[in-house]
């Protein structure tokens, strides 16, 4: 190669190297720009995260209790048909919302799809979400309620008096409703165990014996006479439906069964009810009078044990000392155990019983044995008392019912 050629070769290599360096320089420049863009995105991402955390903290704080240490009870009425947004306003007015905006947001996204109207007892120590969960589930623990006890063995008048203490009605108003024939017909149409038997003209109180004895909680759903009555009848429905086939096999109508059960309830304690029911079944089978003083007490709306001679001579059809068979209707409210004791009565030959001063029931098959039990256990009526009783005039039946 000549000197000229070598010089040209060197120039060519130098030119190619310069071109390569330019290409490399152009390739490096975009990378530097990309690096600067990555820093900007990171800063933006961090800023967004800070804002989200801040907003989340604000939202969470806004749903916290108004006063975590409060022991105050706030009664809140949630009307029927109230939507989530309207409930927020009600709670806010009651002082139970820390941040109204956050509560409104939560009411929309919290999944509260089954909000239940009622009167609730809340506390400022509850979070908004806790309160909304209660309303969404109708949590019984937080529902404002008063309890009314329908006592085992209570007469209907006594039940009305217990109701009057908790509901905005007088006992007379309650009893009047329970005697309203149109209302009674509505109930007969609704409950299978209520029949026209309760409308018999001899019955003192049509619903006597049908309001199941239990403790009931009053809420806005049952704070009326009708609401509470149906709650008691629903309980009786459940008890009787469970025993429907057994009742049908007994040969009694429901009305007759409850009538006999009520007498057994007033005459004996739980452990003796099946035995006492057996005595009454034997008497009914022989067409004897039941001879039960508790039915006479019912005529005069009393729970006393010692009856006056004049009372024992009452011509009321409830007087089972005078008339054979069952009285027109039940004489008190009952529970399932007494119903079962009557349905599953003890089969024996006894026709008489007494309970001594210790409550021990003593049975006998005939009147002589019965009198012997009375004399032996000191239950003979004092002669002075008997003479005094004979001097008392018979109480007029119309006056008693009035």
C-alpha cells in the first residue's frame, strides 16, 4: 500500500470513529431525559399517596364516635321508609354524627340495604358505622323497649292492668277493645284456634286464657293494644300448633282444653297438675261437677281461698260447685307445661283432692275419704266463720260482671 493509500485509510477510520461517537452521543441523550421524567413521576406518586392517606384519615376520623367516653343514652326514632341519607340527618340532629360529609359518603358506600324503622337506644360512644349496622340489622339489643309480663295464672283484667303501666292506654280501654265484637271477629279470622266459642254470651271475657303467659318486649311495632294482643296470640299459636294433633286426639276443642288447663293452673302447682287434671277428667267422665272453688273465685274476680256461702251459691255458669261440666271458658292465662299436664293427665281412680298447709296434694276416691283428709289435715272451716258466712247476703251476679 502506498503512502497515499495509507493516509486515506487512516482518514476513513477517523471518519467512521467520529460517526460512531456521534451515534453513541445521540443514544445517551434520550436516556438522560428519561431519568429526569422518572423523578417527576415518583414525586407525583408520592404526592397522590399523601393525599389519599390524608383523605382516608379524614374519612376514618369523621366516622369515629362523637364522644368515646360518653355513657349517655340517646333515643332515636327511625320512621318507616327512611333512606340512608335521611337517617344521617336524623342521627346528626341527635348529636351522634362526628362529620356529616363523611357520614353521607359512608351511607352510600357502606352496603346498608336493609334499614329497619324502629325506636333505638344509641350512645355518643358508638361510631357511625356501628350505629348504621344496628339500624341495618334491627339489632334487638338496641331497640327501645319496655317489658310486660303476662303472668301464669293471671286473669285478663290483671293482664290489662299490667299493660296499662307500659302502654298509653287505661285498663278500661284495653278491656273494651278485648270485648269489641268486630275486633274479635277479625282475630277469629286470623287465628285458627280462635272460634265463635269465645263469643258465647255466658263468657265473661272472650280472650281470657288465650293470651299466652310470658314476658313480652314492647317496641314501636307492637305498642298498640292490637299489636301487643297479636304478639301474645302469636305465642299461643306456636304452642298450640305444635300440639295440634294431640289436641285433636284428646276429644277436646282448643277452647275446652284451655278452659280445663286454666282450672288446673289455679288449683295445683306444676308438679301436681297432671294428677289434679286426672281428678277432673274422672269427674267429667262421670258427669259430676268439678267442684272447683277457683271457678267460683273467678265469678267475683278474686283469688281468695276462703269463699262465703253466698258466693258458693252463685248461679253463674262458672260455678262448678253447682253445675256439672266445664265452665263457659278459661279463667286465667296458661303456659305450655300446664297444657301438657292436662293433655297427658295421670290416669287414676281419684275423684277428690285437697292441698294441705304445706301444699301437699292428697287424693281420695270417695267423699268419705275426702272428708277424712280434710279433718286429718286441719282444713275444717272454723264454725264461727261458717256462721258469719251464712249471714252474708248473696252477691248479685249482675253487680259482679259490672
